């Protein structure tokens, strides 16, 4: 019993949960296509950091050591579980974030770099969640000596001057606080300079990407806010949200790199920052792309709309009718995670599923059994599904629920 992933055979074990729908995504490499919105955005970001080395060709198959241990994830972190991540077997999984390559990249001696890649997470199904998406990781290290400090101060002055003259409103928070502390091994003054450099650098990238685009009225300033965050591999840590069409949208996470990460990479006497941003999130905002499945479309009506080097507004093609099908079942005593159900639907219906919602859940007072009712919306983006096709998908979902999970349908 083996599973074949990118030309290599791996033995299956009790942790194997990767599906063939996911395996078929692994060689798409959307971020490397120059006319694809994700490729265009990658180029735009790389052009904003001309002195940084740029990597975009790392295999998505990583070890738990790279994805979690290198980054000090606690052993009980939910990200490690089979409900959240795609495991090939207990020794290999699909990277869940580009941070999986931090130690590797630092240890090769790179001190200023960007790394773009496809990442994989088991998740719910709707217009903004897809089990495969793309991130750009960025990092910069400074020498922890007077020259390094001078370099940060000069860069901070340059970036502040640039941002002062721009049409951008930034809601900031203290770089360091009791709930977002400096690392014990860091000099607070230096850590503060690094955190400030991180924020200035990202504000300048955000201005480069969104400047004049985030609102209907181009005169209206861009609004960005910084919030405190927690990541196992940074301190202090932050998230950035952009105000878009009346809502705050999270676009990235970042922070001052944990010294233990740099120690693992054998980088001495250095201090620095890292960030990881979600490309689809940003591309959906910039291009007005309404459904995350579109990025994976092979339809020329999608692909032919984009021009390298240019951000243009996506012109939607006609929406086909939705086809709702419900399924109610008794949850087996071993449980059935929502991500398991969603993965089964994805593996059966592929991109013909638009949305899955839990619409009812109750526990029988006498038997104590729990019943779930899910509503699945089958809708293809490029053609009209017949009711027969949707029924065939749904019947297959129901029979797999019974076969794979021993579920009793109601
Ligand atoms: N890897 C994080 C995620 O996927 C994002 C992130 C946070 C990346 C902080 C970083 C960082 O490099 O420093 O949610």
C-alpha cells in the first residue's frame, strides 16, 4: 500500500489522509505562471524587494520537523493534527505554511529573502477557503553589532520619509507590550528597531500593492491596521489587516524571529524579522476575484484576462445556477470532523462544489447520538451542472460516508 506523490512512492500508514484531489494540485505551480494573477502578484512583490533573493521552487513535501519543530510549535498544537493537515504518512506532510522553509533558507546563508510556494490545509468549503493556497514568506536579518544597528536606523529613516508623503492611514500599536513581549535574549532597544523596520517595510509593500486601489474612490486613503498576534516562532508578533469594501481583511502575519530559530539555522550574532502573506487573499482584493476556486480554473475566459505586470479588474463570466443537496446522518461514535466531510466532498465533486454548510445539529435526548445535516451547493464555475450530475455526485458522497466512515444516513 503506497501513495505516489510528485513521482515518489511513500508507504501509507494510519496517518495518511492526503486525497487524490489534493495530489492533482501539486504540479499546477500557479505562482510560476507569468500571466496568472498569482504569478503577476509574486512578481510585483519580488520587484518591491530588489535586493532580496527570491525562491519559488521548493517541494511541498516536508517533514513535521521542518513544518513544526524547527519553528517551536508545541507538541499539542492543533496544526499538527490529521484533521488540520495533509499527511502522506507519519514522516511527511504537505507544508501548511511557507515558514516551513525558514530554518533551511537561513542555514544556507541567505539573510534577505522571499520564498513563494503553494501550501495546504484541511478546511471548510466556501468562496474564500480552499485546501490549497499560496504564501510569500519574507525575511531579513541584521548583524547584531554597531554596523547592523546603523543599517536598521538608516533604513527606518528612509522608509519613514517615503511613507510620510503617501496617502495611507496606518493604525499602529506599540511595537512591544506586556502581552507582546520582547524575547528574553534580546536587547529591547534593538528589538524595537527591528520591529519598527518590519512594520515600515510591510507598510511600504502594502502601499506599493494597494495604493489607490483599495476603495472605489481613488482619492480616499488606504487604511491599514496592525494588531497584536501570537505565533510560536516570533515575538513580538503582529497581523496586518486592510480595510476593503467596508471590512477589515487579514492579509499577513509577521514578527521578530525567535532566536531559537536562528540558532537552529546556525546563524550567529543576528537579529531579524519575518512575514508570511496570503497571495489569494490579496489577489482577490486587488483583482476583485469573487471565488477562490477561480485561481485553479483552466478556463480561457479566466486565464486570458490577465497581463504580466498589470493589476486589472476581473470581469466575471456568467454564474451558473446553484444546486443544493442535503445529507443528514448520525455522527459515528468515533466522530466525524467537519474537515473530513469537506475533504470527502472535494475528493468526490472537485471544483464543482462551491459551498458546504452545517445547517442542523442535535443530540437525541435518549440515545445521546448526534445528528448532523450538511447542505452542499454543487455549482461549477465554467458550465451548468445538470440535476443528474449533481445527484450523481451527491449519491457518491453518501455512499462514501457509509463506506469510509461507517456513517448511518437518516
Ligand atoms: N506562517 C504563518 C501562517 O501561515 C504566518 C507567519 C507569521 C509567517 C509570522 C512569518 C511570521 O514568517 O514571522 O499563519
